[in-house]
C-alpha cells in the first residue's frame, strides 16, 4: 500500500470521527430555563454514596444542600470510608436539616460497593423522584430544578446528564480529552432518546428517575453485580417500557473524576473493557480509531517534513501535504468542539493528544487483560474480578461479622443502623 493511500484512508477516518462528533453534539438535548411553577414540583430525594471522598464530599454536599428547589431531601451514605469522609458529612449534616446521614455496612460478596450503598440508602428516601449523584460532583444552584423540569416537560421516567469535566492536573488534561472525546462518536444520532430504539445508557454521575420506574425494575439490587451499574440500570428501565433520556448537563453540574494519574489509571482500567461490551473486535476497532485518527496526523507531518528536508521529489509535498493539512484542520475542529465540555483544557493541549492516545491505548489493553486473565481490578480499597459478561465474580467476604452482609426481608435491603445519632434529618 502506497504512502498516499495510507494517508488518504486515515484522513477519511479523521473526517468521519469529526463528523460523527459534530452530529452527536448538534442533536444533543439541552436543558432550558424551568417553566413549571415551584408549587407544582414533586418532592425529590437526592441519594449520594460516598467512600473515601474527603477531598470532594464537602463541595458536593454543600452545593446540593443549597439548591433553589422548593421541596427536597438529601440522603447521603458513608460507604465505610477509611478517611475523614464520615466526619465531614456529619459536620455538614449538622448544619442542614434536610440532610439524612446514613452509615453503611459491609459489602456482601458478589456485590458492587456502590450498588450495596445505594440499596442501603434507598429506604430512607421518601421522594416521588430520585436523584443518584456521585460524591465527586459539584452542582449549580439551579441544577435540581432544571433537571426535574426537563424530565416532567419531556415526559421521561429516567434522564441522565453528561457533565462538565474538570481537568486540573497534567494527566487529566492529557488522557480525558482522548478517552471521553472518543465516546461522543458512539451514538451520533442520540438514539438513546428514541423510545423505539434498543440503545440505552446513562451518565452515572447524575441520574434522575421516578420512584415507580426504579422500583419496577428492582432498584440497584437488580444490577448489584454489574461493573457498569448505571448503563445496566438504564437498559433495564428502557427494556421495561419506560421512557429514558440523556441530555447535556454541563450547565447543571461539573465533575472531577480523578485527581492524579494513579486514581485515573485504576478508575478507568476497572471498566474500560466493559464499556466496549468486553469484545475483542470492539477493542481492535476503538484502538484503530483513536490511533488512526489522533496519532496519524502527527506521524504524517513528521514524514512529510523529513521527506522535504531530505530533498525527495516534489510530488511527495504536492500530494501528501494537502491531506495532512486536512487532517489537522479536522482534528482541530474535533478538539475545539469537544473542549467546551472540559474545564481546564487549553488550545495548546491539542499537541498532547498523541501522548493521551498512548495512555488511553494502555488503559484499554490493561482493562482487557484484567478481564480476560481474571485478575483483580481495584477501586477504593475493594477488589473485584470482572468477567466478560460485565459482572463481578463472587469473592470471599471480607467482613468479620457475617451478619453484617445478610439481606433483610421486605425491600431486600441491607440493614443500615438503628441508632438515631447515625442518621440526621
């Protein structure tokens, strides 16, 4: 295959990636100014699981405690943190009477820690609508009101919102634009919002769901062993005949998922392979996409410059240079369009994309290796073995008291506490 043919094919790949991303964002649902009168808004319960989030939980909890929503409560569960998370929650709960503080119990074998925490917290929620928010999020004062208004106006039973990503350190700025930017091409027509289409997923940092839909599909108990619990919950909700939506939430809240390279590495390697359905063919396709579209232009430019410097025939410059220029124009358009969802991204970070691509490739390969070799994935002090069905393998219980991990009758939740001082309202 000639050099021209290779450059031409990768140019077309870049054009397709940029085009799909622009189509996705052009069709993305936006959240507008609320129109429902305050007195007609339903009671909402915001449920937050928190484990070892001492650097983030205060910001999250205070931003949610000061919403302009007229009638809501916050149920926050400390998922057996080993740092100061519980102390910080208690201090804030003492200041806001609408915060309920629940202390969680140990995770039973075969359960994802987050699902276990949410199942424990749910019985303390009384709202007709439920919000599941991650502890690393920060919400605008109008976040809750606009989200609920959107759901009711659009007549949906479940809606999730894509966040504004906060990128503050070098590795966040290197890796996240490549990894998250590639996801935008996965559903270019936003078919998730089409009730007649099978596609279903959710942005797990901020999910709003009606109590009826949540209980009908079996709560988080139904997805307790799913490494992608948010996506699987959305699939169950849509598969049960409910209407789901995904919308642009960058005006509602922001999230800082990882603060350093170590947490970023472990955070993404635990589920990156599951995000592509644990299929080797999809792994090959995604690696071809990101490497072909992101690294190739820089390689082609270096080859072109080397050829000109070596005095190669002029036709190399005449035929290859225009394609290389097109590659960089479209790559710049792709990066510029996606950059609006990254707080902290700068124009010169464009030149870090090849390094980001190498890191993302390593993340995908490591994630696939952990699944296929049945090695542990680690997250916040817990260890799981993820299989190709995207579920975790049962592991020996780590609790010293087996009764702590036993489900109770009724709602099939795990007992939280009977001590009044452990829950604030």
